């Protein structure tokens, strides 16, 4: 298993959690972004900066991800593409996307986008906090416990 981090909007609170797991489990990790983003130094982490532009990091992740890899992303369309390649995706708040739930998340995301496009104010997601980081840590570590490296 390889770990991919969609890093352009990766919360700082998650960086030490993920880096600790990467080093503990010796997980080959690729941090993909369109600007310099770091999760910390590790022999298991490689950084890849892609061209500027909408979804360039997403396209690179989809190009490189393989079956059973894990992608950390808050981007639901990216998660959908990852799931289609029989890989796994988890969001910043600890939601593990699957074949069973990704279409529901994608439908809701698209509906909310239509509402915003129509001028409705939807308020957006609540601010990311320590409870979200703890939920992520619990889900991420549970996922890692189920997988072998």
C-alpha cells in the first residue's frame, strides 16, 4: 500500500498525526500539491509539485494511484475517482469513502454546488478543529491496523 496526500488544503493539525503513522508503519508516501507543502521530514515521504491549475494534483494522484492504495483528500470528486480504481480514500474529518457511500457523498456535494451556483448561501463546512483531527486519527489508525504493509 502506498499513501497519497492531496496536500493543497491539508490541515496543519493532521500533519503530525500522519507523519507519526508514516514513520511507525514505514508507509511509502507521496505528497502531491501545486505549491510547496510539507508534512515533515521522513525517509518515507516524497514531495511532488504539479503544474498550477484546477485539479492538476487530483489528475496526478489518479494517474499514479493503484488498487489498495490510500488517498487522504477532502475532494469528493477525487475520492470518487480513487474508489473507481479500487483504492481507498479518507477525508480530513475521518470519513472513509467506499463503493457503498461515495455516490451519496458525490450527489450531496453536487447538490450543494448547484445551490451555491443559484445564489443560495449554504454556509460551507464548519471550521476544522481538534475534534475533527481526533476523528481523523481514529479512522486513519483503524484503517492502518486492518491493512498490511
